[in-house]
C-alpha cells in the first residue's frame, strides 16, 4: 500500500520549505554546499508532480482528463512560473530595492510552511466534515 496523494503533496511542500531554509543558511564563502541541498528538488518535484497529475485525473469528469492535464500544466509551468519569476526577481534585489537573496529564501520557507498549514487544515476539516456526514447519514 502506498501513500495518499495528499500526504505526498504535503510532504513535498514541507521538504520545499526545508530546502528554501537550507539555501538561506548556506555560507556565502561555500556556495558548493548548494549541491548537497539541490537533490531534494528532484525527489520532491517528481513526487509532487506525479501526485498532482493523478489527483487532477481523478477530479476530471470522464472524457475531460486531457483538458484537466492541460489546465494543470498551464497553471504550473506558465502562470505560476511567470508570477514566481516576477515576484522573486523584484524581491531578491539587494536592499533597499528588495529584500536580498538570503532573506527571500527565508521568506519563501516561511510562506511555504504557512501555506502548507492552511492547506493541511483545509484537508483535515474536509475529512472531519465528511466523516460526520457519514455517521449522521
């Protein structure tokens, strides 16, 4: 038996927050340490993308699976990348124009962990409500 899609997505987000934190603490005089952190991206992106594609396929109405995949792909690789690049590019400028590179990684780690908490709370609430409906039904 494998892990639930929600657990895979949640774990991937948690590791992404950890990765951003680790990037932030890498000393400037040892940039090669990024090579120890970067492999986490490969595992978490692959797991998250597989879970996302599978989840989208399950949510799609019969006959609309390809449209759902196109929507997910467009949102992730076009909209999210464009917005992320725009925001990161502005925020990572050296102060006073921006926060600076290191602070941006810490901010990203905090925002990702915060979003994960909200997202996980939503799934927990939905599971609780669903269980209550079943016991009343």
